[in-house]
């Protein structure tokens, strides 16, 4: 999988998963409204502002007539869950980066 597609899909799946959980649980159970975004809350990880930690091993793919791209070989997420997405042949490098996201707050109609 191309790195760009992998990162995009992972972030969309995380946010979509939160939204799905919100529709299946009682109001306020998953990312309730009015969670503080003050620095102490963000530092403690209790906020709608979250950081997604990525650690991916990528391989440079070069094909004639095409732009070079980075393919994800394997990925490790914050809790150490590893996903294999291909073989690790050729030149590879490990990339570590963080992406801040704002999780959707639960908004219930009254």
C-alpha cells in the first residue's frame, strides 16, 4: 500500500470508528461533549485533541514511466499493534511521525 493511502485510511478509520462507537453507545459514553482542551487535559490524553503515533517501514518503489513512491512494508501503532502490508525486499527505511487529530464530539439531538 502506498504510504499516503495508508496514513489517510488509518486516520479516516480511527475517526470513523469513534463515530460508529458513538452511535452504538449511550450518549456521552464515547468522546462526550465539553471535554476540556486545556493543556493539562491534552497532556493527560483526556481531550478531543489526540495524537496518532505512526511508525512505518517503507520501501522506495521506482517503476519506469511512473513516479517513485513509498510503499508501506509494516506498521506499528502506539500500543505496539503491528500490521504487515507487504514484503520487505529492497531498500527500506523506518519513518516515525505523529499526526494530531480532533476527535468528533458526541452531539445528540434533544
